[in-house]
C-alpha cells in the first residue's frame, strides 16, 4: 500500500537533531484526559484488591503509549467522535493484563522503576487481577458494539497470547533464529500496536487502504519499539530502564543482540553464550562479559539499525494521510521511539 | 418468572431412586460430537506447547458439563441450528482457562485424577496457555457475531474474574460469612453456568422470559453444584474426587461446611478452626479432625440440604418450557448433580 497513493517520501530525521515526544503529547493531551478517566473509572470494583493491584501498575508511570497512538490515529483520520476513548482504555487494560502475567511468568522484581505487582501482591493475586483486566477490556470493546473492531481486537489478543507462549518455548534455546525472534515480537508486541492504530480507522469509517496503512504504522512501530527495548538491555551507554537491567540475560531470552553476538562470535564466545542462555552464567560478571561481547560485535548498533528500518516503514505508511500536526507528531514519535536510550 | 406461566410443579425425585446422567448424555450425544470437533479444532496452534498443555486438561476426563447443558438448553428451546456448537466450545475454553489459572493460584497437585498442568508444564506455561484459551474463547464468540451473546459472555467472564479475586481475598479469613461465600460461588461458578444456559435461548430467539428462565436454571444449578463440590471435600462417605481431598482445608478456603462448623462449634473447636484456616494445622490428622468436627455438627448434610434448595429452584425455572425429553433430562441432571458423592 505504501507509496501507492502518494509519491511523497517522509525521511527519518537527520542524524544529530533530537526527536521528542512533545508534539505527540500536545496532540493527544485532550483525548488522553478522556481515556484516563475511562481507565480510572473502569478499573474499579467492589473487591478492593482489584483497583489496588491494577492501580499499582496503571498509575505507576506507564507511558500509555498505545492509547496515545490511538488518539493520534483518530486525529490523523479526522475523527470527531469519542468512541476511541473507551476502546483505548480497553487496549491499555489488555496491555496491562499481559504485563502482569509477564511479571509472574518471568518472576520479575521490578517494573516501571518500582517493585513489580507480583512482588507486592503475590503471584496468585497478580494472575487473577490480570484476568480481570482482560475481561474488562473485552467488556469495553463489546460495549462499543462494533463487530469489526471486536474481530480485530480478539484476533490480536489471541496472536499476543500465542506469541507469549512462543517466547516461552524459545527461552533458553540458543538455536533460536532471527526469523523466529521477529515472529515472536511481531506477535507479542507488534500485533497490539497494529490493532491499536487500526481501530481508530475503523471507527472513523476510513477506507480499507487507510485501515491497512494505520495497521502497518502500528505493526512496524511495534517491531521497532521492541527491537530498541531489547537493545537497551545490553546497551552499556543506556541509562537504567524501568526494569532490572540484565533481566533478559538471566532469563535466557534469545533477543536479537544475543542472536547476533552468537552468530558473530568466536568458538569460545559461542561456548559462553551456550552456557549463559542455558542458565549457568547468571553472575554480575557474566552479564558484564555478555555486554562486552555484544558491543565488541556491534550488536546493539545492529539491532538499532534494524529498528530504524521498521521505523522508516512505519513512517512511510502514513504518506497516504494528509500532512499536518497529527501526521507530523506520529512520525516524530516513531523517531523518538528508535532514538531513545532508556 | 417461575410459576408465572404454568401451575405445574416439578418435584425433586423421591428419596431412594437414583438419578443418573444417562438421559442427559443420550439427549446431547449428537450435539456434543459437533462441540468436541470444534474444541479439538480450535485448541490447535502452530506453537506445539499450546495443544499439548490445553489437551492435557481438555482431553483429561473433563465432563464438558457446560457445553452439554448448552446443547440441552438449545434442545429445550427447540433450536434447530448449529450456532451453539461453536459457542459451547467457547464456554468450555473459558472454563478451562479458569481451571488452569486456578491450579497455578492454588499450587494444585492434581486435577481430574491426574497431575495438574502446572505440575507437568510449570506455572509460566500454564498461565500463558490459559490466556490463550481465554482469547480463543472470545474469538469464537466474536465469530458467531451476536452482540447480545457477546454482552452476556463478556459480562459473565468479568464477574468470574472478580469472583476469583474475591475468593482469594476471603482465603484464610475465618470471619467469612455464609452470605459472602454465596456471593463468591455465585460469581466464580454460577455466572458461567447461567451464561451457558442463557446463550442458547438468545441464539434460538426465544422470549425474554425464556432467556431468564434458562439463566435461572444455570445459575441455581451452578450454586448447587458448587455447594456439593465443597461438601464432598469433607464428606467422610464420599469416594475420592479428581482433586486431592483436603485441598480446600489446606488452602484455608472458607467453604460452607467450614463456615457452618465454625458457627456451630464449641469454643475449643472454634480455636481449632481459627488455627487451621490461618494455616497452622495442615497435617493429615488435622484434616481428619476437621472432617470429624464437620460431621459431628451435620455440616456436610446441611450444605447438601442447601444445595437441594437451589436444585429445586433450577428445576422450577424450567416449568415454562414444554414437557418432553429435553426438559426431563435437564431436571434429572440437576438431581444427579446434587445427589452425587464424588
């Protein structure tokens, strides 16, 4: 679809200038007030543990990236209504549910810079409140009443769940290929971004081409975002992220920096990776060694380079939409996502 | 609604005769073949762990009670179509997802007479495959395409999730009242039974009265079923159930037999219960003592007596439907559910 309706080329910002989220934040501020009101209203329950645990994560420094992208996508579609506010809350609830279950599955200690919900409330409550948010997400989608939206959302949720299981299966398996890794992040991360940005086009009754363009924007941004996330976990120059640095390493996750370092490594280095991914090298000095190997072979930069390719695709997808503040903000948000170091 | 459209009284079977599931099994056999085909087809995935883990539970001796009730409810509505087969598979997937998460939450060892999925596959895989079945349930519901059905189903799923959290909150709390207990089982168990039996009435385009009648049938049967389940865990005359006997006791679950034994107990007995529910009495001899106290005060029989009240309500709900094999089978299934000792 890209380029079919426009010859315009939207280049990635020139090296040196600093993309920011400011235009996106300004564009979406009014819409996000409404979305946040729905989120706060609909995470309530007569069972006090539910808002307590959900609020721990939801109020806990989340960027609300997916709802923000939905508000921006509604803008770029020229949508004047408010249906997407409830739908954006639903997407955030689904995302929050997956984070809660991820933290149980990974035994995480930290999330968004503070103790993870499973640490504060225990695994049982975290699993069950995750389930609750999941059902609440579907309730909100059903309330909206569009079967077309429901199809996109339920399909995405099922792909995410499959991707999570696929990731678990690939864990501690040194033979995981780059292709398999891309498939995993396409499912576990990019599918929800794609649904999030596609749904406003459906609500705004835009053409199939515009729906697909926004799907492509979200999907490619999602892949780029996850690639950068995975790069940061091994980036010696990156500041602390919200999660514990080295989590991926200790959990034996086969992310792209490791896949590349293993492919590019010497026999001795490969032996190290085999032991590390199998779970026999979990000390701080092992992590430091891993970071050294990954940087020796330029694997953080190579991962970021791939992220920039997907970012360019995301930006190109928007060329069928009219130029203006919404499209500009969505492009700069992509640039921001791939340039970030935290 | 009961009795409004008919003066007929459908009594519980006289003491002494043995109700069986045979009429229900005969009535639903053809429909269940189709439901089972959907279940097997839709639990597939390219990620081998998904059918392996889901199949462990789904093929593992489940009674498929909810799908069976849906097929029977479709019959009593005179429904000639096949839409309820897919919807019944969706209900079974949702139920299976909750069982998988329950087993993780409770740290169960056994389920349906064999090792629980969390023991065989680990907690992470069990949580994530539960999520997958959950999303697949919604996909099937969305495929059917009825917003009215989706509303009933999504509302029920959210009530179930709330009930599960509520149960967790009540665990190890000796002060849990009978009323609170009834609310918990109304949510965690009866809500899905009610949705299951209501949905065929919607699909068959029956009147609101008939929808409500089948909702009431499922809801009351669900409460009765759970009461009997909870009684059996302390019934010295009951044969082994599929789960470990004494699980409820060791987990500090405040089920009705315990609530009654605590209310009826001496000061010394109450002290025992306080220690046991708090988790300080988990030996086999403690369980034996608990069973003795519960039976001394007739609490298994009192729990069963309450179950019979709900069972009678379930049966009465059906009086607006025409007499015939379907209604007879649904009545006898209720009697069977409350009379069972395993």
